[in-house]
């Protein structure tokens, strides 16, 4: 029963973020300045998700070579920048992580 | 269809006969477009399925080791369908957090979807609730990014909705399957987080982010959002993420305005 309320509550909370604006704003025209601002949503959110995970593992700043996720992220950035190929970025980024974790004594 | 040839009437009648004969297999141009858009949306999402794969497995494994029953873990993926919120919720469940707090946390963690809805809504005008509700229910980070790009080359709301639906159904199906794999394999994996496979999400997001950076305004938005997220990391329940995103958006807008040269170049090209 507890699990039912947990999942029902989480489902409702999630839908409350995904559905209302999609429905409301599809019925009217947005001002030019707002629609321009919304073009920055995707890059800004992605950057705000990625950087803390990579640079603040365990909540502390870690800019060192033995931060394997950081090193692997740099590989991913490089691959993505040169190739623009998402699948290749994922595969080489993960490969870089596994290699560095195997090499670095942690 | 118009036929210029003299026997056009016959051809027209013939083709009509053929259409009637093959009614069950009939494909109108409209249904072909739908299929094509749906499949293209799914195909454009494929790399993200690969990225979500290890993430979902770890979620399933963590969920059952944190005290949720396998059914609750599967139901969470089926009805909540929000990777990062599910991860955090499982951690909170393990820590014995009250349900109300977990639900509120879910809302805050997912608040970024408000921005996604606002961004996609102008593309999905004149759609009825029976379309908007499922499209909203299935909206994730991944499908949002795929759609934001894919919508650029699509004109009508009709094409866009099928494209987005294809992406979302692909993500959803994949997420259910990998959650199940994780639940089943979960007991066999001793410490799922220590494998570092959840890092797949980070490289996936990097692969989505880098190609978006096409000019100074976007780069500024990315740097400001990233820096603000680092500074605001200690804020509770990922509120730092939302504030950082808003600051990044503001920075992008400000840069766009203070770089009139760029804008005039753009106009000159158009």
C-alpha cells in the first residue's frame, strides 16, 4: 500500500511538470522574446546536469587526472566535437571510462 | 492524382480497383507519412537508447536492493518514467524518507520538464488532448532534445507529433525492458553503482550537448548554467539545477543582445 502511494504520488508529480505547459501553451502564441529564450533550455539544462556530476563527485571539487569520469568526459567532449556522432561519443566515452578505471589505482 | 496520358481514365479506374482489392494493406500517402515520421523519430533516438541501457539496468538493480519490491520497481518505470527522479527516489526510499517528501522531491527534480513543455508546445498547436496528454506523459530529457532538433526540419504539427511519438515510444519501451533486466539481474550484482555504468548518462548528455553549441550565445548559456550548477550543487533537491538552467538561459539571451554583429551577419545571410 505504501508503495502504491509512493508511485501514484511520483507519477502525479511528474505529470504535473510535463503536461500543463504543453497543453496550455499549444493553444496560444508565445511572445517572440520567450520563444527565443526557450531555445537555450536544452543546452542550459544539459550543462547544469553534467558539470556537477563530473566535477563534484561526492560533493567535492575534483579536477585531477585520477578523476576517471572527468577524463572520460573530456574524451567524450572531444569525440562529440570532432565527429558530432552521438553513438560514437557514448561508446568511446564509456570505453575511456572503463580503461581509465582499470589503469588508475583508486 | 492527375494523368496526362490519353488512357488516364482507365488507369484511374484500374488504380481504384487495385486500391479496393487491397484494402487491408492499403497505404494512403497520409499513413505513409505517419509511419515514416514515427520510425524516423524512433531511429533518431536509437543512440539514446544505448545510453539509457546501463542506466536502466542499474536503476532496476538499485531499486530491489533498496527495499522496493520488484513489482514496485517495475511500476515506477511504467508509471513515473523519469530516470533521474527514479534514481533519487530509490535512494530516499533506502534512507527511510517519508513518501510526501519523496513526491515533492520528484516534482522539484522534474521541474525542468516545465521548460520542455513550454518549448515544444508552440510546435504542437491544434492538437487535441488525446494527443497532448500521452506526448506529455512520455516526455523525457532525451525525447525533448531529439524533438527540439528534429522539429527544425518539420513543418506541420501532424509530422511533428508522429516524430515525437516515435521517439517517446522507443524510449519508453527500452526503459521498461532495461528496468526488468536490472530487477532480475539485480540480486546478482553486488554493488551496482560501483561499476560506474551510470556514467553512460553523462556521456550521452555530452554527446547531445556539444553539437548544440553553435555560437557565442549558446556557449555562454552552457558555461553560465554549468558554473551556476556547480555553485548551487549544495542546494537541496536539485533546486540548483533549475536556477542554473534559468541563469544559463538569461545569459544566452543577454549575449545574443550584446552581440549585434552576430545578428546582423545572420540577417545578411538570410
